[in-house]
């Protein structure tokens, strides 16, 4: 049922939650991932940018989203972390915090890699894997919010606009097309890492950029 009267305060709260959560998980985090994917073989600046986007830009937006979601559940008297959207919301927040800690750990604490000197440790691979898992789960969470949770929680007084649903699919398609295309840089990345392991100067050395010996050239 589509109505023309304005959104009620509770709906505004839920809408704020939805917009902030979508912005944090489906725009800002993917931007931070694409910065890593595209920039890492060209400049070491990819790391501070990735760090700032994932922690200082995404963090406040994600926690503000949580605040509005929690408040909406409170006003509705639904309890917390009971239905699938609430449970997955909690899981995503925990995974996000774990991923931040893992990213910091990966960067600041270099473990000896079982794959040989100068190669990436399992923690690095796990950070990449978990990052992509978070984005997949968040895509499903926003879909569930748009198609199920909104109507369930607000009673369907106002329907979710088609534009919001189209935005969802557009964000997913744009990110994955760009990310998969960015994998074309993996051979270049591995070649740089190999050269760094053998102490051969890389193009980036020539232009004055720094490498380190962590196994992720131009990185962390
Ligand atoms: C990645 C995106 C999202 C995350 C991580 C997320 C997470 C959450 C969390 C943690 C809560 C509070 C749960 C609680 O207090 O037990 C919540 C509530 C809620 N969310 Fe989301 N959400 C997301 C996207 C959306 C979207 C896109 C919509 C709607 C279009 C939506 C609609 C709601 C509503 C209506 C509530 C309050 C009712 C309830 O507690 O079930 N969410 N969400
Ligand atoms: C304090 C925050 C963070 C730090 C310090 C950090 C650090 C790093 C480091 C060191 C790498 C390189 C790993 C390697 O390939 O060797 C990396 C890549 C990556 N990070 Fe983070 N990260 C942070 C937050 C996040 C978050 C929240 C996500 C969640 C989406 C994320 C997703 C990724 C992905 C997917 C890659 C791999 C990109 C690619 O090359 O394909 N990171 N990050």
C-alpha cells in the first residue's frame, strides 16, 4: 500500500538506519577495498587511504547505523538480536570489528610466513577473504532489510521505493565488476613481490616509492 502522507518518526529512524548501513557497508567499505585492489601496485599510499576509509570514514557511519537500528528495535519493543535481520546485523558488526583488528595485526605484526621468506602470511590472505565475505553478507543484509525487515517492522505503511531496490543492485554490480576487473593486476602484484624477494629494484623503487619486506609490496 503506497501512501502520500509523510513518513512517521519511527519510519524516519528506520530509514536513517537503512541509509547509513547501506552507505557504510555497500559504498564506503567497497571503496576502501577497491583502493587496495587498484592502487597497491602503483603507490604505497594505498595503505593509509585503505586504513582511513575502512576505519575513520566507515566506522562512524556503521556505528551511527547501529544506533538507529537499535533505537528502532527499542521503540518497536521487538527485543534485540532475535530475528534474522537483527542476528545478521550483530554478526556483521562483530565481523567488521574483527576485520579492523585483523587488518591492524596484519600490518603491524609481521609473522614469519610458512610459505617462505618475503611471502605473505596466512593472516594476510584471511584478511582479504574475510573482507570479501563481509561484503557478500552485507549485500544480503541490505536485501533482507529492503524486501522483508522494513515491511515486517513498520507494518508496510509506506513501501520501500523501487529506486532504493535499484540502487541496491547497482551497488552490487558496480563493486563486483570493478573488483573482478581489478584482479587483472594480480600478476603485476606477484611479479613486484617476486622482484622484491630477490632484491631486484622495481619500477616503484625507480620512482622513489618504498617497498618493505612484509611480502606485500607497496603495502603494509
Ligand atoms: C548492512 C546493512 C545493515 C545492517 C548491518 C543492519 C543491522 C541492523 C541492526 C544491528 C539492527 C538492530 C538489531 C537489534 O537491535 O537487535 C537493525 C534493525 C533494523 N534494520 Fe537493519 N541493517 C542493515 C540494513 C538495513 C536496511 C537496508 C533496512 C531497510 C530498508 C533495515 C531495516 C531495519 C529495521 C526496520 C530495523 C528495526 C527493526 C528490527 O530490529 O528488526 N536494515 N539492523
Ligand atoms: C584498520 C583497518 C584495516 C587495516 C589496517 C587493513 C589492512 C590491510 C592490509 C595490510 C591489506 C593487504 C593484505 C595483503 O594482501 O597482504 C589489506 C587488504 C584488504 N583489505 Fe584491509 N585493512 C583494514 C580494514 C579493512 C576492512 C574493514 C575491510 C572490509 C571490507 C578490508 C578489506 C580488505 C580487502 C578485501 C583487501 C584485499 C584487497 C585486494 O588486494 O584484493 N580491510 N588491508
